C-alpha cells in the first residue's frame, strides 16, 4: 500500500489522442497528499483532458496514471470528486436535488443531517433562496456554483476542478476562491484546479503547472512559496504572476 511519501496523483509520460488529434504529449505530474496544484494554459492545450484522465473518465491513453496508488484503468481511487467545466445539472431537478446528487452513495438525502449539509453548501456558494429553483431559472454563474456545491457535497480526498469560477464576477469569484481554500485547509483535501486565470492560480496554489502547445506539454512549473493567509496584492504573488505569464509566452 502507499506510504506518506507517495504522491496521491502520479502521472508518468501521459499521451492522449482523440483520433488524429494529439491532446497531451508526454505529461508528467506528481501531486502530494494535501497539495493544492493549479494547472494553467491556453485554450485547447489539454487541461480538461488531463482532469478527465485523472478522474478515470478516459480509459484510452498511453503512459501511467495512478490515483491513491492505484492505476486509474484499474479503478483508481473512488475518493475523487470532479467539478466539470460545464455545470452538467439535471434539468428536471431543483438546486437542492442537484447538490444532493453529490452526496456519498450511502447517505440518504432525505435525512435531516443530509438536508442540512446540502442547505449549508447552497448557502456557502451564495445561492440561499434558490434551493427550489430549476437550472433553466439560473444564470450561468449560478449554475456553475450549483455544480461546485455538488462537487463539495461528496467531500472527497481528491478534488479535481475544471475552471469552476470562470463565469463569476470578480467579487463572487474572490468569495468562492476563499471558500475553496477554507475547505482545502480544514479537510486536507488534495486539489487540482484548472484555470485560465493566472492571478487565481498564484493566489490559491502551492504550485502552478503551466501547460502549453497543441498537443499540450508541461512548459514550466512555478512554486508558490508564499505563506498563508495570502494577500492578493502581495508583491511576491505579483512577481510570481509575471513568472507564470512569461512561461505562457504572452
Ligand atoms: N472528445 C473529444 N474528441 C475529439 N477531440 C477532443 C475531445 N476532447 C478534446 N479534444 C481535443 O483535445 C485538445 C485538448 O482539449 P481540452 O478540452 O483538453 O483543452 P482545454 O485546455 O481544456 O481547453 P479550454 O481551455 O478551451 O477548456 C483540443 O485540441 C480538443 O479539440
Ligand atoms: Mg477545458
């Protein structure tokens, strides 16, 4: 079984193609238990593909990908939660039911403790008052927050997040980022967050992995060696932002 030193996520020479399109070409990544890693890169460089492989959704790839010490093609760890780039809500279900879908399978969503947990999550993502609304009554940013609440409901050991804040305004985004940090710190969750937002990546992560190119490869890895709690305007963070932006070549 795995020891403490083993990475929770281990990616070795990952190559992934969709027909003629090579999405990822030789990606290596090791994420330690409790680490917060951000993945940035331009559109089409394979960020979502990487998360899909890590989550076990993509069984067709070359290389080795292990989660919790187990090969993902052999099932990996079942303690992995994913928040998708599109909200993927159930259209016929209200917000409360959509969040409850994320509860662990052995939890009865009708039990008072489960209902309280779901209501807490709805409040935390700033949607109190909308528990009975259906997805077609929500804005894009609201739907995205429902999806985030659903991902948090399971309280997984490993949380994979694909641009979870991209549709939010600046203030709502800052609130939700801090909430995610709070969950990460309290629960010791291992997080991989995909984002386009370099400021977000540097503010949140222990380490920023810069993917680039089509097919995507790791262009650079930037350590964010800044104590928490962090100030967004911290000059060290601003300098690291520049480093990541330079690595992105723009
Ligand atoms: N299901 C699929 N079938 C065919 N090609 C795909 C599929 N999914 C992704 N691709 C291709 O793989 C490459 C990487 O796509 P991916 O969605 O991982 O990029 P991304 O970095 O997440 O982009 P974005 O920032 O726009 O979300 C792209 O060239 C894309 O066209
Ligand atoms: Mg994507």
